[in-house]
C-alpha cells in the first residue's frame, strides 16, 4: 500500500469518529417533539436529552486529554467508542422496555454514559490528526474533519427521522451503537499512531505546563475557545428552535422536516470543507475568515428578530451555517497548531470541552428564550456574536512577514506555542 493510500485510509477512519459523535445529538433533534409526547415530559426535560450528553462530555474531556498525552490517543479513543455504544444501548432499551418517567430517567442515564464516551473521541481525534499530518496537509485534514462533523449534522436529521419512521421512535439510540462499533474497527485496523517521542510528565508538572501555556497564550487562545463555543451554541440553539416551530407552527414533520433541518447544516459542512482546503497555514487569512464568518452570523441573526416566514427563516439559517463553516476550521487550525505535541491532547480537549458546553447550553437556553419575543431570542445571540468579533479583532494579532513555505518551520523550531505576536506567516503559506 502506498503512503498516499495509507494516509487516505487513516483520514477516512479518523473522519468517521466526529461523524458518529455528532449523530449523538443531531440525529435526535427531529424526534425531540416525539420523545416529549411519548414520555409525557416537559419542554425543559426534553432539552436535557441533548444537554446531559454534552455536559457530561464537557466535564470529562480535559481528563481524557491528559490521559491521551500520557498514554497515547488510540488507547483513549477505542474504549471511549465502546462506552458510547453502551450508552446508546442503555438509552434504547430503557425507552423500549420501561414506562414513561422511569424510562425517561434511565434514558438520561444512558445519555450521560454516551457523553462520557464521546468525551474521549472527537476531541482526541483532532489531536491525533495533528500528530499524523503536518504542514499544509494538516489544515486540509482538519478542514475535512470539521466538514465531516458538519456532514454528520447534515445527514443526522434525515437519518434520525428515517430510522424512526422505518422502525420505531427510539430506534436511533440503537443506531449509535452499531455505527460506533464500525468506527472502532476502522480505527483499530487502519490508523497507526506515531509513537510518543518524549517521557510524559507527571500530572502536577503537566497541569503546571498547561497553565503556563494559558498565561503566555491566553489572550488569543481563550478568544478562539469563545468563538468555537458561541458558534455551536447558536447552531444547536437555532436547530432546537427550528425543530420545534416546524411542527408547532407549520405542521411539518417526517422526512420533510429532516430535509429542512439539513439545509443550514449542509451550508456549514460545504463551507467547512472548502475553507479547510484553502487556508493551509495562512494565519492572516484565517483571522479574516473568522471575522467574516462571525459577521455573516450577525447578518443572519438580525433579520430573524423581525421576520418569521419559513423560506426567509431557512435561508437566513443557511447563511448562519456558512458563517459557522468559515470560522470553525480556522479556529481548529489555530488551536491544533498552537502547542507542542506533548500538550496537544490537553489543549484540543479543553477546546472540545467548551465546544460541548456550547452545544449543552444551546437547547435549554433557546427553549427558555422561545417563551419571549423573537427580538429578545435572536437579539441576545447577536450580542454574543458581536462580542466574539470584537474579542477576535483584539486578541488575535497576525503579521505577514513575507517569504514562502508550508508553515512546517513552526514545528521544526520546536516551539511550544504560537504567541499572538509570533503568528507571522506568508499569505502563500
């Protein structure tokens, strides 16, 4: 097998992980109203089906990041995929065999188990991609990972609706487990992890070194964390909103509902893929695209304060998806290239943790804001995105010094991080 084909198989196996993980939430969004009806629960309780998964993942991710830096990425990802599968079985069996409130709380327990498993998958995969791919190919690989994440979001509403229609409303929980096993096998057999090149530090030393990274790089690093969190907070919040009003206001359900939910996600996935292929290691361009993406999100959210026609609503949410797709691959490249390999697992895991935090908060907060006027619902999100724009402009400072290259000299210099003053690469990089 040629090296090129091996890299392709590696990337396919790795990309399957974020694809499956995103199904953990997105595939359930179109059936949330049915879960609410079947289990006789409140709007807040049904939002917890998304929130507890994301919150438990957010709590566990930093621990998995440390363990992946100390023991290796695959040793964390494979057991985590298995745990995700087990959580799906618990949630599915509970809704199948138990009655209403007992079924609900057992399902919530299964979702917590799934979240704990998810914590050791997609974020650690991002670090593993950073270990395997270098230079411009790293940005392309990360762009594909983000696009696959987006593709999972595109397919999942349709897939979740289709599985529920073909079998039974709780069948998507079992689908998670089957897909996890397939991804686990692909990772185990196709991906060869680079060996650890240094002796992992003790936990106390490790935490101190991570603290030092944030002391040195916190100005821009925290800003990128905030942008990634806000992007997914808005995305999952508007999907929760759209899923609810499609049924309650427009009486749209079934596959038609799944197709409509997929539109903004398709816009995000396509944009993420193109962005990842274009940016390479061009950090000035990345900053421009992050700000441009946030501006597009703002431009999409402001009209939603006053307009509620379905075609306009879906079109504006698609524009919001384009904005998210511009920003997230650039954020991924900044963060994945920000630290030495020995700390990469922790930093990417912390980033994954705050991203999951955004996903966790989106549905319940949007559910609460949906009881108010539209201008409050979307206006509050406009404020958050504007804060992200200002923070990005202030915190991420990049220069174009000229010269040529693919950006690999950063790693060759064995720097522990890109300080906000040293992010200086050619536009051709």
